């Protein structure tokens, strides 16, 4: 599997507006095609906040425990998935029209055995999972863009 997956979008909204939408683990229920439920342990969300997600792909359901590891408002938000050690992040930077958002999935500790097994469940093996994750990242960013720009789905 590739160590880093990335997608980006430019949004016609301020970084503060975009931040308010994406820097909450529970918001991913509205935006991510894989997250179907999320429970946040402590509010307000900040570095150290833990959340529990339920993810879904077809008939496959799996839990994901996460911990916010960066919370630099309104610039960078990152969390680690405790079960596979993948780091998911959003980086925001102001642009002429609003905000550029880059979403990344990094695996600085390598890919876990669980991720490799999950990858085998997708057509194309790990490459199929990478394609699915990157597609999901684009869908997530497009959904955040629609909400930030005040457009419906």
C-alpha cells in the first residue's frame, strides 16, 4: 500500500467557516461515505479528544477508535486511527477565493496486518482499497465544499 494518499479541493469560504465544518469527528457522518456513526468522548473537540466511529463498506462494518493529535485552528486538524495507526489530516490554507483544503492519509508506522487483510476484501487487493479510500476522500471534500458554500447535495 502507498504510505500517503491525498486529495484536495478549493472552497469559496473562509478557513474559519471550513474549520467549523470539518474539525469535529462527528461531522464525518455527514461527509465521509464510509463513516455511518460517531461518538465523541469529550467536547469541545481539541488535541487529545477521542472518538469512536462505525465505518461501512457494502455489508462490511468495522469500528474505528480515533484520537485527535493536532488541532491548530484554523490551519491543521489530524487524528490517528488507533487500530491501524493511519494518520488522517486536513490542512487548510487561505487562497484568493477562500480556502484550499488538503486531506491526507499517511501511514508513518507502516501498514498494519488488519489493513492488509481489509485490502484483500476489495477488488484489486490493496490497490483497490487505495483507490476506494482516495475516491472517498474526494467525496468527503466535495461534501464539505457544498456545505461550506451553502449548497445542497
